[in-house]
C-alpha cells in the first residue's frame, strides 16, 4: 500500500513539472527587454501566432551596420487576454498586454 502512495506522489510531482505556463500579467511582467525568444517561451509558453518580416535598410542602413532589419512578433491570445512581443535580432524590443476583449 505504501508503494502505491509513493507511486502516486511521484506521478503528481512529474506531472507538475510538465504544466504549461499560464498567460497572466504576473508572468508577462517577468518578460524583460533583451530576453531571447526561448527565454520568453519558457515564461509564457508557446505563442499562438508568430509573424516575421524584414526591411532592406538601403545604403544609409549599410553605413550604420544595418543592412537588413528583421524582426518577429509573437502573440499569445486567450479568451481573456492578448500579449504581443516584438523581437528584433532575436531579443525582446517591445511588449504589450491587454485584457480588454
């Protein structure tokens, strides 16, 4: 009987470690400028939408070492909240959070 309860306890501990992050303002506030995409995903979980784009900076951009400006926007959307994070060169540049649906 003791072995049965021990196995249940081990299962609960293991499943607790597999829990997906919950999108709320407390977890969103942990995201800071300069974090990588993987660091953010570890905090918020997998995004529901990912979009990317790039712009050729032209001759002026080349002079400043910005040949190609590229970024990714990741969105986390639930029935209650929406969070958007813009990544520039793989790092958080800006973020927004809204619970007004």
